[in-house]
C-alpha cells in the first residue's frame, strides 16, 4: 500500500470536512440499494445521469464557471461511458460526424 502524499492527505481532509460529502455519506447509509453488483451500479448511473441531463436541459442546474461546467459534463461522460462503453457518448459523436 502506498503512503499518501501531503497533497492527497489535504484532499482527503477537505473531503472529510465537506458538507456535501457528509450528505452523500448519510444518503448512502440510508439507501437500501446494493451497489456491489455491476447491474445495480449501471441502473443507478442510468437513472441519475439521465435526470441530471434533463435538469441541465431544463435550466434547473447550471454552472457559474466554464471549469465547473467542464467538471460536471466530464462526470456525466464518465457515467455514460460506464453505462455503455464507447457507444452512448463517443459513438454518438461518430454518428453525428458521419451525418454532417
């Protein structure tokens, strides 16, 4: 096991103090879903990612900076790639390029 660097320890400490992480931990402990299986994780990602996408499209979620937007959209791309590797996001881009 590697020893964490000072920067990694600082990040971990910051996350431990984060109100959002506290809320997520509380939510995770209260959920009855079991995310240990790949199908359960995929279902959770599909449900949450699509709801977030709809909320962004409807203007209910917005980012104040381009960096925040990039991180949120990167998270969604990662989730969609887990849901359907190479197909749902990158495959769509390839189809769009061929249609144009």
